[in-house]
C-alpha cells in the first residue's frame, strides 16, 4: 500500500515493504555534492517525491568490471550481491527509511541509522543483507544510506586544503549530512530526533567511532553500535591529512593531470583507473582511502561522546582476537553501561563459520534474502538479536523487555562477553587460543 506523508522537504510517497506492516521510502536524496567538496543538504523538493526504488551507489571498483568473473570477489559477491542490479554514479547521496506502516508524526519512535562497511571503497546501503530490515516490526525506524567511496570520498591534496581549509573525509561528511537530514526530517516519518542510534560494521563501525569522537555530531544520536571494526587499538590511529598528500599526488600524475581543475574533470573511470595503478606502485595506498585528521570533523585530541555502546565481533572474523579485544576495551572504558558480544554461529551452507559480516544477516532480520539453507535455529537466533538491537535503540539497554538480564555490562563482566550463535546465548570468555588459531589459518578476506 502506498503512503504519502508531508515532510519539511515536501511530500513523499512510500511503498509497501516485503515485510507486512512496514512502509519503505527508498532512494531519498539527502544531499548533493560536487567532487571533493562538502555535501549540501536537501531542504526542499517540488511535487511528490516517489520513494519507490533505491538510489545510485557511489562509484567503486566493481562498477568498472564484471564482479562475477573475478575469483577473489566471488565469496562476497555470491553472498550479498548475486542476482541484483546496482547503478553507480557520483550522484549517490541517497538514504532509505523503513517505518511501521501506521507510524505518524508525533509517535516519537526510536531510529536506527546504519552506515555500511566495505573498506571505505565499496558497498552501498541496499545490498541483500540490508534490503528491508525488520526493525519496524519491533517499533524501531530503520535508515540505511550511501556515501562517497574510494578516491571520491577520501582524496587528500594540499590544493584541496588551500581551497577549503580542510580536505579528505568527504565520505564521512556525507554520513554527517545524512545524520543531520534525519534529525531534521524524521519526525514526519514518526521518528524522534532525540532517539537516534547509529550503527556500522567494519569500515562502517570505524565511521561510527569517528562520529562518536567528533564535536560536530553533538546531539545527533544518543547511542551507538559497532560491529567488527570499532574499538581501542593503535590500528585505528588516525593520521594527519598531509600524510596522504604524496599518494594522491601520485594518483594525479598517473592520470596525467597537472592541476586540480584537470583532476576534477576526469571521468570517474579515469580517476579509478589512476587510483588503482597508484595502489600497486606507490607507498601509502593502505591508508589513502580512510579517515584523516582534518581539524574539523576529526581532531588530534578527540573526546568520546558519553553514551551507551554495543560492540562485538564474529568468531571467524578478520583478526578475531584483536577485534574482540578492541571492542571489549572500548565498551569497558565508557562511563555509560555498554555491552560487548561475540557471534559464533557456524552458518549453514559451507564451512566458513561466522565470517566477517556474517552477523549482519541476523541483526537485520533479512535471512530470507540469503541463499543459505537457514534452519529454525537461525530464525530463532535472528529474532533474539533483532530484539536485543531494538531494545538498545529504544532504551540504551539490550536487556530491557527481556525476561532476564542475561547481557552483563562490559564494565562489570571483565573478559566475559555475550556469546550468541551456537547453543544458548551466554556470558563467557571466548577461547583466546582458538581465536588466535583462527587468525593464523582463516581465509576471511573482508571487503
């Protein structure tokens, strides 16, 4: 059933979700942006905005080749994208909102905003595992979004700094703009601008952490969730923008550009080609497309927001003992009650276990989109995890509404975390030996 509502930007038409009782508003343009400039939020549109299909994804490497033919991409392609069509463009600043179909302005429902991962170089907000989350069935509005990736989202050059007084982090500013747009408009969808939780996985979790350390995001959210990416570790140390100048100068040279104007006028394919060549030949490629200290969004002396957190990892994750320690330490050092998890479900269909990103099927409740022969056990586990997540979005405590306070806070549980997946969920300490062995033998590649 279609539904038209009035927002501060204008009228918008949503469509029925595959989940009965949920309305989907897909492909809402939240901002526009010129190349290597900060986004400008959308504040008005004419007529009725038809939010019946997903918007463009950011250009990314897979936009320029047939992913199905690349062996090293086969696992995640088969898992999350096979059979789907995606359009790619620099015009990619779109978000999606999923609400209870009976939601109305003034309902003040909690809101969960998800930032996708993909190494800051790939992904989008509507891959299969994100496609129509079940959270609205639990009274929580869901938001997913796209942001600029790779060289479009993270280029750093002295010319850009001279032009704007900062450079880099364009993708993070897109995320910030999306959060600001949600705060300004979500009441029209039945949500509360004062009850927003942000969530991310992998590079999305790293993004969430940066927003939780930034003064620019004060008042934009009240709690945060980080999966397989955030935490306390020297691995997450953010470098100054100027440390990436040499690499991006090399990209300019590979593209045959002598000035910023020429670099800006390159086609996306030429830009990505030059970037790909530089990655193979020039030092600094590993950190070139990642957050940097720009003195505005990210500063040299950040201070974490005093809010509740959930953070965790999977048992066959990338570097599982390190990621688990990072998440546990982050939660333990917070002033507010925070909660750490360890997901160990050995997913049916192959022998890869609980690989990096596997928990997302369960958090989103989208098992029906997956090719795997999911069992009743998986459905039950997903329902449990969705409840925990939605309880947290509602109250800041995943236990609220449960029969028992099973999940102890990281501040009181030491090295015990909530282990979910195989067997009943229980607080315990995962085997360090097993996690180290997994790290040394696992072939989890991530994206």
